[in-house]
């Protein structure tokens, strides 16, 4: 319209200018310009435009009629559309909103979207800040058999398997308090008949416009494993075949205190004494129950800390096998996450390290024992024995090896405990150095056994270091062994209590018949066993 007025104004000005004079045209422009500019400006004001031009094109098609978007009530005689013909209005949004799913979070009640959500096979629910359910669609009844009416007002964890209810309650509370953005986990629901139903839970907070958390909203989806049982069995067979020679157990477990196993390799038999089927789904025993009670909290804390960081972990702890034996195991594993960041399972490998752990413990104890008693270290003694035997065989200077067994410490351990037996053993070991003299070396062999290597026979009462007469040598060593028995057999007092210890000694003399130090030591140990069988205070020479 403005363009039309401007064009008319320009044509009139040109006409006057052509038929009149230049000054007449300028005078017309000076008078007409304010009038036309004012009318043109009024065209942009809707109210004045309607007043000036009325309803233009009243008989035109309705599609050319401008639409009034204001929501005004029409007079009774209005020809506008009736109330029945008007499009349905969308319900006003509630006073809260949530990240997702928005449709559930915006529900005031089940009537907000009548019948639509009930057609879904996915369970949609909404709960208040305390976790009590305030909306649940009909898919809930198909999933676990609980009526929706019976579910409303109850906490969601009331329908979770008892072994997992506490953990789910903590997770829901953390989301409601804003400590975590979401909760996603696999869980077991208890259906109306008490049977477990495997499902996947996803929960997010509902947020008010100001950002305050007003409740929880989420979904529950059934996890159907039936279709994959055959494939899982085939995969399990293939994995077990590949790992048949691996000394350990490969596993996949859920992240719960029971460490519920979803897959274990055949190596679990050697490790735990249980068959794979006995550990799967806790059918007979859970792996969490096998962990030593003193290590369970340590294992849980370490695994959760590394899983939260999405890091691999390596830990050592104790388990009790099917026979009741305590074993040290070493485990390496890590969490398995979905593309959405949800923790699906934990996978890893566990192997028996009892032998290595025992060796470390024995080495630590030996170092501690040798430091307290002043005895020669076992590695030094084992290096000195073959050198001394070889020197005796080449140079003709004999040596003697005495194996000493302490008797009665087993019974002492049963009556007074291992700590008291350890104190008595230490007290007896301290007597070796004064009793053996400067020409002998003594070492602890473990298991209440000691060894004494004599190369300088002046320590056994002979006037010279080397002895060539075999009869004189045997007589001197016999006297030496008898004095050693007397010194070691003296009563030991610990905390005012007297304890008697018996001693049996086996003796091996150097000679060409021993191929090496191990053979000589074995001969001395056999002689000590013979003396032990005879009784305390006995000394026996190895058989020729």
C-alpha cells in the first residue's frame, strides 16, 4: 500500500511539472509532501490502517484474510469458528522440568496423555525426592506383575531384590540430592510371585525452572537373556578351550557386594574348588562369600575407586576354597561400560599366588629370625657348604655337617599358640653361636631344623685344625654333638613359664661318597630323622 501511494504521488508531481513550470512543480511538492508522508506513515499502524481503508477485500478468499492471533472472546453473533471446531489446546506445562524423558517429567497425573504411554512396552515412572513412586505406566504390570495402584506411594527399592535394594536406594538418593547426574545399572526386580526379573534401570532428576530438584524420572527395561543362552554357551566353550592352560580364572561379574558371576572359566575349579555352574548367578555360593572376611571391605573399596576412574586395578587378597583352605590370590580387572557411560559389568582374571606369597612370608620371617638370633643367613650357608665340601675332598681336610631337630615345638604350639612357640624357638637359636664355637657356622633351615657346618676341628676339642685319623675324627665330633645337645636342651623360660625342648642330631662326615652338598645335607637330615625316632638327646651318624 505504501508503495502504491508513493507511486501515485510521483506520477502527479511529474504531470504538473510537465504541463506547468519548474516553479509550479516545486510548489506542488512542497505542499503535497507532508500530506502524503503522513498518510504513508499511518499505513504501518494496524489500527489506523483499518480505520482508513476498512476491511479490504471483504469478498476475497479466506486464505487472503489476515489472521488475528490474539485470544479474544468472540461476540455471540460472530461468524467465527465454534468451540467444537477449534484445535485442541495443549495442557499447560507443570511447574517443573527435567532433562529427559520430558514427557514423563511434565505429567501431572496419568490423564495428561490418556492411553498413550500405556501403549509403550518401556516402563516409564516418576518418583518424588524420597524415591516414592507417583506415576507408573501400565508396562510396569507386564514387567513384574505388580498393579500400578499398589505401586504408587511406595519406594522404588521396595520392588528390588533384597540383596540389591540397599545399593539402589543409595543411588536414587544420590541422584535426588544432586550428587550424581544420573543412575544407570542392571538390577533384579522381585515380581509378584517373588521371582527375580532382570532389568535395566535409568534414572535422572526432575528440575524446577530455577534448577531445584523436585523428584526423579526414569525408565525400566527388561533384559532378555534367553535368546543369547546358546550363543553364550558356545562363547564360553571357546574361551575355556583357549584358557585351558592358563593357571587362573577369567570372569565377568556384576558390580555388587556378592560379585555375582555371569561368566567364569573352568580355571575356577583349581582356584576355588567349585565348578563354574556353582558360582554362576550365585547358584550355590557367591564369590563374595569366598573372600576372607578381613579382606572384603578392602577389595570392595579398591575396585570401586578404580572403576569410578575407569582404570584397571590390581589387588591381592585371601579367599577360602571349597576345602576350607586359605589361599592368596592376585586379581586384575576393570569395568565394562556402555556407549552411554553405564557400568555393565566387571571383567578380569584371578590367579593363585599362595606359593609366591608364602615364599615372600618365609623370606621375611627368615631375615627377621636371623637378625634376632645372629645366625648365618640361609643363602650364605648354602653357598659355603659346597665350597667347604669340595675343599675337603681335594685338600684332604675333612668337615662335618650336623642337622639339628628341635622336638616338642608342635605340641607347644597346640597348647600355647604359635607366638609362644616362636619365642621358645628364638631363645634356643640364640644358644647356637656360644655352643658351636668360632670354627663352626650355624644356620636355620626352617621347620624347627638347624644345620651346623664344622671345618676347624679345634672348636670340637682337637688340638689341631685338621684331623686325618677317622676314628679320632668320629670321636671328637661325637663329643661335640653331645655338648650341643646338652646346651640346647636346657629349659627355656618365657614370661615365667618353663618349657622343655628335646634335641636330636644327625651327622654326616665329608667323603668321596657325596657327589655334592645337597647329597651330604640329605644324608645328615636322614640321620637326624633316625635320631628323632629313637628319642630326644640322640645323635646318629649317616650310614656309610
